[in-house]
C-alpha cells in the first residue's frame, strides 16, 4: 500500500519594494539671498509707509526704484544720468586698483627675497598704513588737481597696503620643508620662489585683492567728495544738496553692483588660478531650484 503525500509548491514571494525617500525641495543659496532681499525690501517699503517716515530721511523703495530707472534711462553721455558718472568712477576704480595692487605685489615680492629690506621698511609701512587716508585725500587733490589723477592716487594709497601685507604674509607661510627639498636639489633662489613661495602665497594675495577691490570703491567716492568734476560721488553731493534722498540711494545701489561685479570677477579668477585648492563644499553643490 503506497502512501502519497500532497506536493505543495511554494509560491515565490512578491518582491518587497521599499518606499523611496521623498526628495526634499531645498532653496539654493542664490535663491535664498534673493528671497531675503525681497523680504527686506518689502519690510522697508511697508515700514516707511506705515510709520509715515519723511522721504528726506528714509525714502521708500518705490522712490528709489523710480530714481534708479530715471538715472539709467538717460543717454550714456548725459551728465545728469547714472551712465556717465558710473563710467568715470569705474575708470578711476580700475586704474587705481590695478596700479596700487601691482605696486603692492611687486614690493611684496622684493621684500620676500630680501629679509633685511623688510626689517628696514617695516616701521615705515606701519606708519603709512596707520595714516588716515581720508585726511590725506584733500592734500592729494591739492597736489594733483580735480582730475582723474588725484582719484587714482587716493585709490592706490588704499589698495596698496592690503596687497602688500597679505603678500608678505603669504611668502612667509611657505612650508620650510619644501624650500629645503628644493635647495637639496640645487634650485636657484628664483626657482625656489617660482616653485614654492609664490604658489603658497597665492591664497593670501587673492585675499588682499578682495579687500583692495572694496577699498577701491571707497577711495573713488572719497576722492570725488573732496573735489571732482564728475563721478558718482559728485552725483551724490548734488542729490543731497537737492534733498533727493531717493536719488542718493539709487547711486548707492550702483556702487554696490560695481563692488559685487569686481568681487565676482576676482573669485572666478581665483578659482581658475587656485584650481588645486579644495573648495567649500557649499560651493560645490549644484542645486536646481
């Protein structure tokens, strides 16, 4: 007698699908900055309207926008518009920035190769750096006149020291082991400078250039306040004399844009030159908004 057992075939289990985590929408840094700007401007406009602040003290954002539009809607050569005066100020900024930074970097290179010269020049650099540049600006205008030369000289005086000080600090920050290694390979002083000192000093030099770019904008306005025939500083003085506070704020916006553009250009150059440096992880993330 044979006994048969029922044959049961196990059904394959259905694959369990784990729920995918939902992607959270995050706002990028630029979008966050733009959203913050919108909130601040809206609060500014509402606060001025709500508390009835006089326009000659704090103008509403709408008046500043109208003044900015009127200034930009004029002809590029119109002396009552923003384009002409912005061009004059921008030329002063660029000339003073390049000349002052080049002189500061050149002296920093020379001093890095001659330690005794650094000891001799150190008290003079400290004395000139502590000198208030605003107090010297009227004297420079008297010496060089109301033209562009006096403004370039003031900007050079402001941009020279940040580049000089940071470049000297950068040349000192090089790893001594790298210098000893190059010397053991019979490298010349110029080869040591080109292969070790200058690459190590580049982050410091760019930090000084970023500071110099901001000081260049300040120096141009200070020089135009003291005495000038054209420029955004002259335009600010004219608008303040007419109690046009909204127009003055529109000029401030133009100056801010110039500073932002200069800083962005320097950062782009720094990323190209210092491509071997690790960058900020926040800058490496590309977020689609």
